[in-house]
């Protein structure tokens, strides 16, 4: 499984906003920090705004901010919003499916279960979980001249996952 560039840029954008709370950030700042094309990023920002993940402000002092607290933004919801329109495999797209095995193949069921397990895992994570106590990320994404203060999210789903796997 591989995420699209749009999903990756969406998460980078949201993390950038979360690391710079209480500040309107600009696309060029995100593009520079995240090594992204500003034109491609503009499309992602537009989608994030349409989906209600961020708020945008036009004009000279414009930019973007999170529309909700980082603790309320689920990673699974963001990835579903950007990935769900793309079928995971040919057999998931009924209009374009040409697989001759479709009526007898159980591989599709296995893939569907795996994709759902992926999203269920991502639903355990919030944007706050990704940036909390992550000083290295904060140094990479903080707008220059801004004091870096550690953020705290409380819950650490990756620890829950490690315990479940053990």
C-alpha cells in the first residue's frame, strides 16, 4: 500500500499548522518546510478547506489555520478523505473491473479487510498525537522566529499498538 502525494501533503500541511498553533501560516512556508510544489500544495489546501480540516483567510494577511483542535482531527479521517475515491485494486472499481476472477476470487475480501484494518489503526491517531512531544518535528516545521514550546497530547496510541502487538 502506498499513499498518494496528495495524502502525504495533506498530513504535512496539517502537522505544519499544528506545530504553529495560534498563527496563520502561508502556503509558501509550508511548501518550503515540506519540500513541496506550491502549486500542488494549493490544490491540497483547497481540498482540506472544503472538507473542513482547515480555515483559510484571503488577502495580504491571509493564510490558513486548523479549523479544529489538533486532538479532534483523526488521521484516518484525513486519509479516507484523500484516498477513498481511488480504488485500492481494480476489482474495487465495479465500472472499470476487467478481472475474470472477480466472481470467484476471495482475494478482494482479504484486501478489503486489510484496508479497513489500516484505516481502523489510523483512526486511533490524532493530529495532536503526531506532533505532541515531537521536538524534532517542531524544529523542522516551526515558522522561523517562533519559540518552540513542547506540545502535549496525553494519549499515545502507538504505545497501545505496541502493547497489542506484543
